[in-house]
C-alpha cells in the first residue's frame, strides 16, 4: 500500500479554539497585526467568547512581549490607543 502524503499545513494546524475553529497561526497573525490581549483576539476571531477554555492558551501565545497599545496606555495616551485599534481592520480581513 502506498504511503499517503499529507500537506504540511494539515500537519501543523493546531486549534486554539475548537468552538470557532481558530488556529494558533491565526492568533499569531492577529498579534503581529497589533492585537495584544485575548479580548482583541476575541474581537477579531470570536475565540474565547463561547466556552472560554482557550483564553489561557491565547494568553500564552501572546506572552508578555512588547505591546504598542500597552506602552501608549502606560504613557497615559488613551486616545492614541483607541485610534490604533486593530480589531476593525482585522474583522474586515476575516470577512
């Protein structure tokens, strides 16, 4: 019997949120686009809004790295944070 060749993207697909089929790759893409918190990931993908069991996994993927939005908040510039919200752009891309 011949061995079946499985495309790499099938092998490497790791679901973070099984409720909405969100993968770790999608979370990382949204993080690279500026999402810094699980709430921002939820706004873009719905991950974490149903059963909530994936929220800690999302937090782990996001880590405690540099976040431009967090830095603006620490400087007291809330208006710039609201103006730089990536969620609407990410939602438009997902559609």
